[in-house]
C-alpha cells in the first residue's frame, strides 16, 4: 500500500483535537502557530504568546491586521473577548511558574526518553535561536512536539539519544509528525496513530529509536 504524508496544516489540526477545554496553551514559532486556526469555537482555550499575549485568537482577515497584535513569530493575531497583553517579564513568569497546561514546540530531534533539541543543530554556520524554548520545555505541564518525521536528507528526527544541543531533558509527552502520533512513556515510544497505508515496519525503518505499536 502507498501512504500520503500529512501536511503542516493537517498536523496542526490534529494537535488542536487534543487540546482540552479550559487549557492555557503556548504555541511555539513555526508550525505550532497554525494550531490557532483549528481550535473549535466551542472550546475555551487560552492561547499564550511569550512576547506578552494571553487569550489571542486566529489570524485576522486580510486588510484587518493590527501591527500591535502579533505573536512571538511576528505573525498577526486577533484578541478574544477578555484577552490581555502585558510585559515580557510577566509572560516569562507565567512560563516558568508552571501556569501553562501545554506548550507546543517544533524540534530538530526528540530522544526516546523525551529529551528535546530544538534551538541549535550545532553546525558552525547555524544561527542559534533558543528564545523561550528552554523555559517552556521545563515550565509547561505537558510538552507536545510537531515535526517532520525525517529531515530533508532523510535522517530520522526521532532518535535513541540526542546528537544536537539539548533544550530540555525528559520533557516531551507527545510527538506529532507527518506520519504518526507517538506518546513518550516510561515503557518507550508508543505509536498511537499512523497515516493510512503506512506499515509499522516501514515507520520503524524511518525512526532512529525503537517504537512500540499501540495502534491496535
């Protein structure tokens, strides 16, 4: 059988399904910011941005952008009723103080034990950009990761041990890739979903760490 990888928007929509009503959630720069477009209107989700926003909404319609309302990725957002903006320092106090239920981050690598590398590849010409990732990785109650399953060169991004500089140790709870959804558990990496047509052995061959098939 053949399979089709999920698009970035499909990954974002899938993550949105797992965000519970009433949650305080930080969406990291890149793919995670797309999640705001897919949160159901009947859910009360309080989105947090490290540059100092709480309870922001999806992107505004074209022509209605407010240059003073942007997220950490410099993308335009809207504010929901009751939303607020505040000092950068107060925002980091929220992040470090355990007030966020979930943060969603991108990744260069995720290790089998939940270690995360997402700020620097270690390459001499790479520009490191840690931002608030370290604070979020240890401060949020749960960490979700969104990423392609392999690099453009075909190398696994889910590995036995990190080879890139560490963002946070033992911090990742769930991984969403363009091929599957994986829970990081004390027993190992449990695949709870995979795209139609993709065999478990095929998925394992594209992964640098041992997987457990929990799709049945």
